[in-house]
């Protein structure tokens, strides 16, 4: 139904484009056109499609909740909670669609009939309203075409609005992220104290699983302490940076200061391949090759190593991050003005002394920015940890044991079927918002540092 | 020059050389990581492109098939009972085996062997009543033995293939009745719980659909947004805000987009779970900033002289942009889009959250059928314990990497072939 309606509107818009253009050619015989003939077509097409599609979208967004209010009106005298009402509404919808399998009460049957009726009314009303709008806006637009009004300006203003709305898309995504995370996280913090979440040292959400009724608040208190996850996240990121910073930085220095054009031309893109490999592939590599390898070495040295160690996950993550640091630091060091180098050489410094004492300090802000971006990348990395570092949240500083991270726990909680309204599911969103805040913080600092640095030398 | 100065100079030159070596070592390390990595994947995965068959003989005995009709129709063959015929085909490999041990022989082929026996007769109805050779898919354990991935020297109770089965395998191998052929079914069959039958067709289609949906949603919005921000936006606080927003969005961890997909697309808009439609939309939110940034950069690279010339000829701002600036910026925008899509192609975590990890053993035909995607398939298979899946994962990784390389090559070609150099 909806598809037919939208197709109809679009087809009509196309027809009106051709109609408008033809009309312009007719007008041309008696008076001077105000714009190219195609603008007459665009004008009609825009007036045809835009209002109808906007109304259609608004209608589709609001219709379900209005129908829902009407249906649930019959249940207001029964003193039901929000969740029970929601359940009833789902049942009514299922019954109306013919997929309901529970026992059918009279009341439910009545509601389902009402639902079908309401849907029918809503559908015919929608078609009627949209047709009316189409007729109205088309006749309005046609009149101004007949009057040979200015055609190009309105079309261009319309296009500009379309462009503007598209640019709001990115903002909309951010708003969507913040609200979807906040909405569930706030409900989570109604069940679990925010203090217990931030400072609790024991993460074991599976404990709160209760088939019927409410989970025990005492259990809840001790199950959602996120400290082990925060610690694990930063610990694995730290291991990753221990691998990535020296290798990345030295590669960056070599590429910008020593390497000839040929080496630079080939080595840089090849190193960047490391950043293009999907993380799930790294995860497989870490779990299958690096993990057992670390374990073997550890065992040979007489150490107890778990097969899923923080070290394996962190090291592989570090390899993944190398190009972020090497490419960015290469860029910032190349951007340091040649005059600084020449000055240093003129004082008799060797190349490495110039790098260490002049170029590196000059490029430091940019390098710090690139490292911060890399840290934020490491904190947000998911699959390597899920596959290589185990899923139990241990509070440990031993790189040979397994630890878990925020991202890995989100996956563990949400894999498979989710039950919305369950504190366990909501806890994933609480973790998500803490992850979002931490990475946002790092990104904002990094981007502003890099930006300031760029301004310095431009 | 006195000796003190000489020593100092020597020291400084040594430090210089050392420093240069550090840089070389660092680059060497980075490159060798890549090499080791690729070697591991290829050495483990190439064998998955070979499939092992066991050749035996099957007797399409009318009595055992329970076919009464003199000249049976297609339907009769379709509805016949193949259990005994197939069973006999396998047990005939070692007629001396007591009946209660027969399972050991049956376990050497995939559990779909009965269907394979049936398919052969349906394709060649004249085999009815005859004894014909037949190729049966070997079980993944036999497959691994044949590929040499299975250590034979460990104690029998720790092995999935027991001594008797190994003996039968050796006998067949000597007779030349173990065949190794190119594994077409890896590309044409959907996922399966059995490693020897599992293929990537379902996840491949899932990936293709997700990427198409992602392209359809992100490309138009991103290009329009970039045009507005680069060509029309007034310089004010709000445009600055949009700009900061886009830059930050590009660095948000992918899993957060998965939460967004779960919390908004599934919970609020009630879109169907586990489908490429939802996966594609989620990925499109992620690629949106990447494409916007690329499109803006390539719009910026169009020299102002082009705009000035168009304006001087009396074109309006909109005409200048749409007729000249945007077409000239398209190569850069397109290659940025392809790179953004390649990034989205490798994403796993957001797809797991919106339920694309479900076990799907049908090939999806539309974007609203449940599906997995290649990276998620890698995750699913790598979680299974069976040995046969290790090479499947590596092979799947090879397919995924090939896909990525192709896309990046396409981006390069678009950029170099069509981009105009302004100088």
C-alpha cells in the first residue's frame, strides 16, 4: 500500500516535469520565458513531490502511536503498568495479523477488531489526504506556471533546502546515538546506582538473570561494577600502545626524514594495508596463532599463561594501530618547515640530532594528537578482544591472564536475543555511553591539538 | 684535531647510524608483521579450496528403494526410500564389518550422503537397477586427514578419526578412491553446522546486499551534505557545529553504531532483525562522515577559477555548482565512497549487535531476508571447535581480502583515470 502510494507520487512528479517543460514551450510562443524551460518542469515536480512526501513521512511516523493510544484507551480503567499495557498492545497487533497463538479473550478479540478497523480508516484517510494535497499543490504550482512567474529562484531555493536538510543528517546521527544510549542507560541507572556502576569492582551480569519477577537488589548491587572493564580496556590499550608507539613513531621518522622517494612511495601504502585489514581477521589471527604462541613461550619460561591472554590481544591490536601513528606522524613531521632543518644543519648537527632536538619537538603536538587518536581507536576496538582475550571480567594487571573490555562485554551481553527492559541489556547501553564519552573526549582533544598545530605552520 | 674531539665526532656519527637503523628495523617489523600474517592465512586457507570425495559403488536396487512400478515416473524416484541403498553403498566398502560397527563407516561421509545418492539417480534415471560408482562428500575429519592437517600419532581416544577409519581411508587412498577436486560448493552453498558442507554463499549475498543498502543510503545524503557545507553554508556557529560533529562522528567506535541500530532501528522502527537492510542502514550511518569528508576535500580541490568562469558567464550559484564543480569533484568523491564502503565491508561488531550472527542456512534473495555477512561468518566459524572450520575461516578471510583489494584498486583507478590534475 505504502509502496504503491510512494511510487504513484514519484511517477506523478516525473510526469509533471515533462508537462511543465511542455507548458513552458507553449508559453514561449506568446511571451518571454523567465527561465529555461526545464525549470518550469522542476518547479512543478518539486511542488508535486515535496509536500506529499513530507506529509506521508509525518503520517507514517505518528500513525502507530495514535492508533496505540486509541486501542489502549479501553484499558485505562484496569490500572495496568506500562509494561503490561505494552504486552497487551503487542498481543492485539499479533491477533490482528493472525499470528497470535495464546488464548484469545473476548476483550482481546474486540480490541483486535478495533485495531483492524482503525488501521483501515487510517489508510483510507492517508490516501485521501495525500491525494488532496497533490491536487492542491499541483494546481497552485500550475497557476504560477501559467502566470509565467519567476521559475529559477524558487527551484534553487528548494534545492538549497534539500542540501541543508541532508547536511543535518550527520547531526541527526549524533543525536540518535546520544538519545538511544541515554534512554536505555537512564533506565539502567534507575535499577542500579550509578555509584555502584562506576566504582564497583565485580562485573558478573549473568548473576542477575531471574526467570520470573524482579531480580534481587542485593545481587544487582554487586553484579554491575564496571571497574574491571574500565581497567581491562585501558590495560589492553596500554599494551597495544607499547607495541604501536615505538614502531609507529620510528617508522614515521624514518619515512619522513631518511627514506628516499622510492621507499616512501611503496613502504607507506604497504604499512597502511595493516589498517585496512578487517579487525575480525586480526581477531582470528590473535586467537589462533598469537595466543598459543604466547602461551608456548610463557610455558617454556615456566610461567602460567592462559590461552586467551591480554598480551596476545594487546599485541595484535598494537600491530593494527601502527599505521595510524606512522602515517600521521610522518605527515606532521613532513609539514615542519625546511628552514628549521636547514638552521640545525648549519649549526653542525647531524640528521638524528636534528630529528631529536628540532623536528620532533616542533612536531610534538601533532604527534600527540595522532597518538590520542590511536588510543581512542584502541579503546573502541571490539573484535580482537572478543576473539582473543576472553570474556570473563577479571580485575588483573597481569598481561598473561585474560581480561575483558567494555566493547567485548557489550558484544557478550547483546549477542543472541535481547530482552529490552532487562537490566542486563540496559547495562550494555550504559557501557556504550561510557565508551562514547571517553572516545569523544579523546577525539575532541586530539582534533583540536592537531588543528592548532596545523595553523602554526600554515 | 685532538683525540677528544675525534672521539666525540665518532660517537655522534655512531649515534646517527644507530638511529637510522632503529627506523629501518621499525619499518622492517611492520612489514614483516604483514608478511607473517598473510603467510599464516594463506598457508592455512588454501586447502579449503579443495574438496575431498570418497568414491564407492551404489546399487540402485528397486526392492530396497521400495519402487513397485514397472517404469517409475519422476515422482516415484522422488519419493523412493534411499536410506538402505545409501547405507549399503557405504557398508559395502568393508563387507566383513559386523553390523553394530557400521556407524564408523557412515561417519566417514557427510550426513547428507543419502541426498547425494538420491540426486545422482534423479539426474540419471536410467541408473535404476544398476550398480554405478558414486562420489560422496567426505566428512570433515576424513577431509582433514587427506589434507594432512590431522596428526595421526596422537592416541586413538583423542582423535576424531579412529584407527579403523584410518585403515579404511588408507585402503581407499591406495585404490585411488579418494578424490580431491576444486571446492565449488564452498562458493555455492550456504552455511552449515558441518564443516565439509559449509559455504559462503549466504554470507556473501548478505554482504552484497548490506553494501548496496549502505551505498543507497549514505552516498546521496553524504554528497548533498558535502555540497551544502562546502559551497553554500554561511560561516556561522551552526555550520561549525555540524563540521565538528562530522569529524567526531568519523572517530566514534563502530560498536556504538551497533547500539544505535539496536536501540533505534530495531526497537523503535521495528525493522526486521538479522537482515541486510538493518545492517546496511547501520553501516551507512558509519560511512556517512567518511564520504562527507572525502567529498568535501575533492570539492575543495576544484580551483576557484572554474567557479569564477561559470559565474562570469551568468550562471547562478546553483548552476555553477551542479554543472561544473560537482561533476569535476566526482572522481575524488567516488574513490572516497569506495574506500568508505570497503571499511564498512570489514565491520563485524555492529552487525553482531543487530543480530546478523544468526545461523542462516538459506541463501538470502532480498535485503529483508535474514543473512550473515562475510566478516560475521568469519567470527561464527572461528568460534566453532571443529578442525575443519579453521581452513574455512582462512579461506573466507581470503575471499574477504580479495574483495577489499578489488574495491581499493577500483578506488585507485577511479582516482587516477578520471581525476583532473590542476596546476
